[in-house]
C-alpha cells in the first residue's frame, strides 16, 4: 500500500526571501494566506496558532527559526484526538534565486506509531465515553453522599 | 492483528473493513449508540443476526471491535478507535493539500506587492 511518511513540495516564488519569510513567520502573513487569523511567538519553543472561520484551529510549536532560510514547527495530525502525542514536523526552507525565492516545504512524521505500540498506547485513552460517563456518575454519587 | 504493530497492516485492515456497507453500518451503529450485542444490532440494521455475527468476528480480528461480557451470557461488542486513528494518519497525509496552500501563499505575496505598488502610484499622483 505504501504509507507516505514525508510530503515535499518546491515552488518558485517571484519575491525576495525577506518577503516570503515575513509571509510564513508573522501573524499577519499566516493569518492571511494560511489561516483566517493567527498568533505567533517567533522563537524555538514558542507557540503559534492559526484559526479558520470554519471553527478549525491549528496549534503549532516552533522548532527552528533561522531567518531568512529555515522555519520549522510541529503540529498535531489532522483527525487525531487533541491529546494524541503524535505530531508531524513542517519545515519551510527558503533559498534565494535570480528571480526571487525557491521555497521548499516538507512535512514528515505521518507514518509514526505512538510510543509503546499502538494497542498499548491507545487502550488507555480510548476507553472513551463509557469510562468518562462512569467517572461522572461516581463524582455525582460522591458529592451527593 | 499482527503481533508486532505494523502501521500499514493496521491501516489496510481498517480500509478492508470499511469497504463493506454492512460493516460500515455496524461500526456506525456502535459509534452512535455505544456497545451492543449482535441481537441489538440486528434490530436496527437490515441484515440478519447471523450475517452480523460473521461481520463482528471479522471486525474483532481487525481490532476494530472488542468483545466484552454483557448481561447474562450475551457478548457485547464495543468500538475500538485505535486502528481507525492509525488509518486516519494515512488519510491526513493524503488530505494535506500543500499545493493549494502554496498557491495561496503565492497569491498573497503577489497581492501584497500589487497593493503596495498601487499605494506608491497614488502617492505619486497626489
């Protein structure tokens, strides 16, 4: 079947690296071409967030900031639960060219397994609503007693 | 299920299970209403109890449902989301539309330059 772990795209952009850098690393840029609004604390370890008018949200953790050539962050895998530890790593690489910038984006980590094998790692947190509701009942019983 | 978790094998079993409309119906019913016996499921689905039992066996082998003791001696089946979350990673990779995002970035940069040029021209005229 072939499970893609890494996605890579390169585009030639007719604008200098400084302009592209600003578009991919500022709240104004990310909140315009990518999300509908964004916030960013641009430093390794900093947090960034994009939101869409559809109600969707992406929370990123910034990993690499090497102006104006490398910007990298991790974010959760779309469709997995919020608490899932698996994240993909996204890296924007900017190279100056005669006509502007060659921008390469790579996203890797789609084929990772959760630590400890998937069965063990999931069994705990996917007991799901049955156990959550059980805990609610116990809580209500306890405060009524 | 393979004894050593293999992400491709897990995803393949999920997609095979989902390829059948009866099995999709069973999984949808378990997702919507919670754990149920083969008899419970037969009451709500246009399939015989025997056919449901056969599909549940296959779904259990794929790790998509887990059998647990129910009332009396009846077996209840509960949805297991772990394999589905593995398959979801595969779908996430397919759905990640960087082509569209990068096109939007290019348009954003072109538009920014166009409006800056306009501003400059305006300043020049006045």
